[in-house]
C-alpha cells in the first residue's frame, strides 16, 4: 500500500469543503457496512464523528481516499493521573484495501506525534477489532490494554440521554516520547470529551 499511495499530513484548517465532502463519502462507505448508525454522522457531509481532529493523515490512490487517521491532543485521566496524549481515531481503510492499513497510517503519523512532543498516542477500539489490533501490535510498536473502562461525553447533547457514556473497550497505547512502563496505572480512563 505504501508504494501505491501518497500521504497528505495536514492541519484541520488546511482542508477545503471539497476535502470534507470526499472524506465524508469515504467514511460513509467505510463505516456503513459495519452498521447503518456508524455512517450516520457523515451523511450530512461532515468529516468527523465526535471530536474534530486537529491533524489528519490521509492516503490517496488513483481511486481517491484510501486510508485515514485523525489525531487530537488532549489530556485524559488514567486512574488519578492527568496525562497528555495524542488521541488517534477516525481510522478507516477503504474496503478493497483492508488488511493493508493501520500500520501504514500510524507510520505516516509518527513524525507528527514526535513533533507534537506527546508522551503517548492513545486510541480505543471495539473488542471485535481485537485480532486486527493484535496483528498490528506484534512488533511491539504499540500495546493493547484490556479490562479498562473509558468514560466519554456524547458528541451531541440530548435532553433525553445522559451526557456521558462508559464503555469497556480495548485501549491502544503507542509509546512516542516515553516508554510504555511510564503509562500510569489505573483501570478507568476519563476522556473528558467526545471520542475522536
């Protein structure tokens, strides 16, 4: 995949309306097969689902958007420790390229992670993605943590729903400027915002 695509690493404010429309279409097609609700946030042409990323790694090939990963710096609380992380999210690979993606996306984003001086990159994935994530983590680039609960705000406020949700998800941690041994202990993570 890396020799067949060109990567664009950009700040959010560098994207034009046409870029957002193309990305929204990509997310609808990529997330739609996993459940109609998963594509819903993108149906209006919006290119983010919850929190809006500050940086994006977008891979293009001759068919358009091939892969995407977003990044947002934020403080999370792991147990009782406030921790600066680069949250990775909005990950997707076009269905015809599945099996060729997350490692390339993180590699493309890694120079940005170092430049931003974050100690760790952090992301959450559903348990259904465990095998996919374990393949990615085999070389020690990242670590999957289980048994953690993560509380996040909902992307939109609704009077008939709680303001937050707590999920049992897999936590992906990528050491950037600190070793994994310095990740704080704790089984509960406060995202203090919407999932990326």
